[in-house]
C-alpha cells in the first residue's frame, strides 16, 4: 500500500453563491449598472434552448446565460463590459447576514479547541457556483475563502500563431469569449478536485485513481450549503459518502422556502435553515454542530490509529 499523501485533518465547507452567500442573484448588480430589465433578460435566457433547437442547435441550458451576456456586450447593451468591471460590480453585491464573519468563526473555533488543535484540524471554505468568477472575486468574501469554481470570460483571445509572437500587452478590452464554464452537474467535479487535492497539488489529476486513504479531504469531512434543486447532484454525492448537506432559503427578495422544504421532504438534504449565518441563528448552530461532529470523528480516528501502533519493548532488568 502506498504511503498516505495527507493527514486528512482538513474540514471543507463548500458553498453555492446565489441565494446562499448572497440573498439574490449576483447578476442583479450587472443589470442595475447597465439599466437592464433583469426579468426580461432571464425570460430570453429561458427561451434560448427552444430557439436554438428549432435551428438544429443544442445548447447547454445551465450556461446559456453566459453567451447571452456576450450577446448583450456585442449589441452594446452591456457596452464595454470587462472582467475588471465585473470585479467592481462584485463589491456592491449584498452578502447574507453573518457573511463573511462566519468563515473566520469556523477557523477560530477549531484553532481555539486544544483537542482539535493538537490533531492539526483546520477548516477551508470554497465557493462552487454557476455564477461569474470575477464578481465573486470582487465580493467581500474573497479574502476569506480558499478557492473558487465559477464561470469566467476572456477579453482578448490568443490569435493564430500566438506561440511565435511576443506577448504585446493591449489596453483593457471588453469580454468576447467564454474562458471556463461550470454547470450544475459540473459542480461535482469541483467536489472531487477538493477531495483529491487537485487544487493544492497540480501533479494530481481529478481522474487519478486514488484510494480513500490517499485523498486530501474525504467527502465525509465536507459540508455542502446551497439553496435549490440545481444542487441535487452535489447533495447526492455528499449524502452517499457521509458528508453533511444543508439547504438554505431566503424570504427576500425571492421566497424559496418551499423548494428547499421539498428537498428536505425528498431526503435530498440533511437539514434546512434560513440563510442567516449570524451567531445563534439556526444555520450557524447547524453548521457549527456539523463542524464539531466531523472534528470529533477525526480525533477519534487518529487516536485509534495511534493506539494500533505497536509499542517498543521496554527495558528488561537482569537478575
């Protein structure tokens, strides 16, 4: 058996973004900045699949809105939209109550517990979103999280023959291409990248075959927090492998309590709470209790492992 790569003492919180870490949709800030009717934009997005199907073209439903953003840029509606501008718009997005303070609370909690600290237990936070990376990077949570999986854009595409040319820096350009896309099922890939440590060790590939002992963060050491049916693939992975799943809801600006309640009734999530992460609120208590459960399991497992190590023979006195 190969030697273990990691001590497996990391606890990972994996977060959706829209209606989880923020009360609404991050794109609302984009619509407001350019005086665009968001309801009309999403109505058009909802019609894109059928529109292109009628032309014999199949498009991805979950990421269709990204191309529609680029169309709005081309048509001058989102005139001159750049990644820098998206980053700036991320700053004005309202966070859910208790965010980003909750991230630091979890780290302080394990660091201040002498039992957890002795075993080297740490906490990491990741965002896995079908939203826009630049906006998340510009938001108040950016300095408090350990990684982001989200959609991104390219401004100036590399031209044919770029490998043989000098890299000439150009002035900032509007976004023109998709750089990275993440749909709802693709979120599961991000979970396995955290699981195998791909985000920490470039030499590891997400498709690498690894035993449970070789993985950096076992799925049973993960907590996934999200708001809706689109997150069912990740909820399912964590439920199957011993992780923790929390469905959160908002009452404003859109009430999504009913859809989260249905997830609970269907056994898709282990708990549900309002997306309020302030100390003493239900989500805070549920997540901190889950943190303690996982940390306690790590402590027990490590003590059991050390107890199984044969002791060296003691000194024997001669008669």
